[in-house]
């Protein structure tokens, strides 16, 4: 799957993009029910998130470009 650039609403406290709360993919907004996992690699933060319908998405935030990407979808 090619990485897609997505729009993300996030909670920011001590750092920007601390926790995503919703994202928009192909014009549709998805609320994030919970964050299942998070980790950091180089200058990138990864999050495995679950939406209310139960689907899981892996999204990432790249500091250098200030962009969010959809990395993977799991039905």
C-alpha cells in the first residue's frame, strides 16, 4: 500500500502531535476510539489507532515535513 497523506486532529500538550484524536481519509472523518500502540523511529511518531467500528489504522507523523501519513489499514 502506498502511504497516503492524511489530515489529523491531535491533542498537543508538552509536544506537538502528542496524541491523534481524529483523522480524515478520502474526505471522510474518523474519530479515534483509542490508541493501541505508539512508538518512535528517527524523526517519526507511529500510532496504531482504532475507530469506533473496530477497524485499526497505523498512522505516522513526520516532524521534518510536518505531515501525517496512513501507513496501514487492518479491517
